[in-house]
């Protein structure tokens, strides 16, 4: 097949342009990304050669070579890993398959990458970071097991296109050749390459090697010196998770975390232990300090790397941790699993289930200890990952109370920005309070201003303020805590000791019936409210219905739910409602009463942050009423 030119996909062009012109000064990240890609390629070749020895091509001396050429101004990163076919090269180097690509481009455009260099690795575009330091990038690659003549050469100057041609390559694997920019020639210096490898790639399992020339005494003439070139390994290659905790410094833990997570910040917590007994395994897990930007995307990689007898079987083993702990990074090694274990086998494997149970408990115990010993650090962690952690109440019935103990939330008695726990709330509850009250909303200010809290404020009853979009489902799934049931401030019939509520229902019965008839297609019932003190009306969902915020979220996701008719509650002590009662007594067929009923319903929609049914009609009716009320002189 002859050479031809291909256009980059639009999103690749955009990312290349943004990277080339990026103000991000820490350009050395390119080397970490290319070494990491090379390590992944060797992992695949090593694993596949276990069942197909021909793929090793009698070259199981797995390594990554750095080849600086000062005269040519090039730096080559070479691996003897799995390599790529022509189609694979087009797929890997000409397109991006990440579902969050558009969001990533927005972040690049907003220059957020300057403060978050980990974005490059997290979004799987590490290869393109080469263009921050290179005017031209050439990739020569051959698939392991293919003939030497079946190699391909890919080349681009980031001008919107790349060329692809057939070539020959004696050894399997990939060479990435960077023609360095003038201001990046420092990456040809031995000391600079050593520094970058030590900082970012010291824990890569395979040797990162470079030929180094030294002046040494001539063995034949002691008075002379000669140049001797030797291959030196630049990284320590420590399987850090197999070492004793006593032999590892915090700095080493942090650097390994940065290597596996593509994060530049230190982790919030390290979990390193070895389990012994009927199932033995080693685990080194990390709780990040910062939430990855892509953690809510469908193709986010979940689970720790899985090693079996020092061979990496999977870079992300989903079966090792539940989905609500998907923020946990790390490595797990077991000698009890077969080397040919597949993802399908893992789902049903007893050993994996034991490891998963142990890891889950260890993570939750660590979080509980962190919350107890260092509340400030835990609060910072929770601000980043609390929304994800609480998904466990929905997904993990067995551990829902342990997870509930980890929740933090604001309440009507905490200062803005300060949080409380469910245990602390229950401890503060008066002896005669039977339920844990909560309100959901998009933010604290909106929740506190809500008419649904009026009676709670008057009676001094604490209400938890929950502002995550999934909170209503989570709390409904939890059901109760310490034998106290949860009760929403915006759902169900509420009675905090209103002794005359039944009498008022009778006294206003005819007016309520008239309003119900007028709003029969909109509400299931009109009743006296046990929650209103200042406002005239509010709309209330059924005890087991989703709250309006959650229903809107489902609708936005294209999953509209059957529309539940809610209840319109009225405040009998409000002057407007009392005036309507008097008007009804004087003229029960008054057209004004019907108009008022509709206006009150629209007002209730406004109070919960929604729009009136017909904004123009609502404004006109309101203007007419105001005009009728104006008196001159």
C-alpha cells in the first residue's frame, strides 16, 4: 500500500492546536505519557505471549529505550511491546475515542489545563502532548508476530493531517521519534532525561534504558582515557506494593500514585496492606485528593490494576471494587488467580469476590478513621467525592448504614459551608421527635428560603439540607437511620403538632372543594397545610414520589416519568386565603375565586423554582388584580 495523506478528525485538530499553543509550562509531561504508553504496549505483549509464545519473537527482554540524537535534534522512545497494525495506527493516532472529548476541549480552551496538567493523561490524549515539544512526530510500528515488511510509518507536523506509509522494521513494537523544537533541545541532555524519568516514571515495571558514554581509564594504557558506552537503567523498577510499608517513604507513595493516576497532586490517603490466610493478596490503594474531570463519563476506567505473579493482567479490574468506590486508584496482586483469567471469569471467581469484599471494607474503614481522626481532611475529600460515595447506599444494601455514617451535609442549624453527620443529627433530636427531616434543593440559599421550612423554623426543628441531584433517591433507599425514619419537608402530609388542623379542614372544606374542582386536571387534592406559616400556598409531592428536582433531572436525561398529580396546600392563617373564604361566603359562584385558584397554583410553581403554566396570562391576571386594588385619593 502506498503512502497517503489523511486528515485528522476535527477534535484531534482542535486538541493539537490547543496543546501546541498552550501556556502550560510543564511540557516534560510528554515523556511521562510516552513512557506510560510504551509500558502499556509491553504489558499487552507480555500477557498475550503467555498463550502465544511466537509474539515474544524470542525477545522477552522487555524494555523501553530513550535514544537522544543531538546532531539530528531527535529523541526516540522505543519499546518492544505489542506494536500496531496499519488500521490500529490510524485508530490510535488519528482519532480520539473518549466520550468527554468536547468537555476536555472546553477545559483546554478555558486554559484550565495550566492548573490541571493531569487532564492530558486522564482524557487519553497523552500521545498528542508530544507536539508541545516537537515540530514533527514520526511513529514506526510493527505488530508483534507480523513479518518485518508489515510495519507502518506514521508522520505528522500537526498541520491538520498525517501521512501513513508501509515500511520495514526488524523488531516488534513501536518507535516514537520526536524532532524537537529549538526550545525543547534540553530533552536531549542526559541529566534532563534522568531527572524526568526519576520524577515521573521511576516505578514503571520495565527498565527505561539509555546508552550513556563515559570517559574511563584505558585498560591497555593507564595514562590514557577512552570513551566507553554502556546501557544504563534510569528507573528503579520497584514493585512498591510488594515491599514492606516500613521501607517506603511518603514521597515514594506519592510518586507512585501520580504515575498510576495521571494526577499531579498528592493523594488524600494511602491504603497499603497484605492479606494472609486462605486468600492471600497485596494491595496498594489510594484515595485521591482531587476529583478527576472525567469521572462521570461512561468510559471512565474503574478499578485497580490487577497483577498475577508480577504479570499485569488488567490495567483496570472493575471486579475488584464496587462502582461507588470508582475513585479509588491502585494495584492489587494475587498469586491465587490464573494468568489467563478473563473479565468474564473474574465476575464469578470466588477469590476475586473475597478480595473485593476485603478491599471494600478496608476503604470504608479508612474513610471512617479519616473522618474521626482528621475531620478537616475528610471534609475536603467528601467535597470532592461525597456524591459518588453516597451512591453506595443505592448499590450496596449490606453496607448502607456504614456508608450512611460517612455522609456529610449541611442543616438549618449549621453555619453556611459547615456540615453535620446523621449520627450528630440524631443525637441532637428531642426525645419526642420521631423522624429525621430533610429538604432537597439545588443550593442551600434556595432551600432555606423555601416555604416548606416555615413551620420548622417556627418550632426550631432541625432540617438536613441536601443539594446533590441524587439525594432524594439515596435517602429513599436508605429509608431509616438508627431506627429513625426519614421524612421529606417537601413531600407528604406534615403535622408537627398543629392541633386545629382538622377543624380548619372542616371550616374551609367548601372553599377547598371549589379550588380542587377548578384545578382538577392539575392537583390530586387541596388541603390545609401543616408546614406553611408565611406563604399562602405550596405544592407537595406524595410521600413516595420523586421530588421535582429529581423528576426534572430524569426529564433532562430523556427519561420523563409519568406525571404525578401533587397536592396544593393552603395556609388558613394567610390574609389572602381568609379573604377568599369571605368572598366564597358572599358569593360562592364568584368568577374571581376561580381566577384566584389558578393564580395560587401558578404562584406555588414559582415558589418551588418552576415557571407558571402561561407566563403571559399569569402576568396579565396579576396586573388586573393589582389595578383593581389601587385606590387614588
